[in-house]
């Protein structure tokens, strides 16, 4: 894809969209959308055995701020190993990001969700679940991500949400600001859902 067209696609998926604006405005009034199944400091702390014990069969994973810094092109070996651990345990795994799909070569045999509406559009989560995980029941699917505004949209689709403390990196100011405001809203309604002494990323 020519670079200008690729840049336009990035802006349309990562910038402000109507779905993001509507979700942001609704968060203070619909706390159920902020309910957190689990919260950990780092992606590698997501407990595979607990997911399986709780009936989780499929996992969608955000990339930027979750697996590594914003727009990173190389992920740490421990992050790659943990994604592999999730998949080898029998869970169905896919990476669902609003960014480009061409920087995940380290994740062998892991589906990259594409050609679906960007997060937090409910339709995107439903299509990711059915087309990339091969599942039909949102109750057995969880989304792992750092952003209640985008990744947390999984709650609207009936999925569970695992919150990761954001990995610091080079990201647009508005992205960091709206993510922080959404997190503070979630922490206000569910203060006991989050680690009190988070591990530094």
C-alpha cells in the first residue's frame, strides 16, 4: 500500500472516531462498561491457569501499550514467550490492534485481526471473536489491553476485560490523556480491581 494511503488508514483507525467519542462520553454514566475481570501490572503476569479455570477459551490481545511501547517493531522475548504460552495451553489467541498489521512477525501462528471496525466498535470485537478465534460465545472470551476507552470496548460485546498497566512509549498526547481519564473513571467505580503497588513496566 502506498505510504500516504497507509498513513490515512492509520489516522482513521488510531485517531478520534465516533465510536471512541461516544464511549468516552458514556463511561461516567455506565460503570458496567468499566468492570474489570482482572488487572495486572504487565502482560507477562496474566495467569494462564486462572483463565482456563474460569472458562476462558479465547483471548484477544492489544499491542501498543500492552505488549510493548507504542508502535514498537520488536517485542521482548518474555512477551513473545507468554503469547506462545497462552496459545500452547489450548487457548485461541489473536492480536487485535487499531495500528498496522505488519510488525508482528515474532508471533508465529498467531492470528492478526484485520478488516474489522476499529476498537471500541462492538462489531469489531464480535467479528474478531467469530472470524479470528472461531468462537460464538463472548462470555468465554477476554480482551487484554491497557486502554478502557478502546480495548475496554470488549465489555460492550459481553467479553471480559483484563487491564494492563500501560507500557510507556512515544504516543500522541491525546491518546495518553483520554486513556488516563478513562482509567481514573474505572478506578473510581472499582477501586479494588487494581494493584496497589504496580510493578514498573
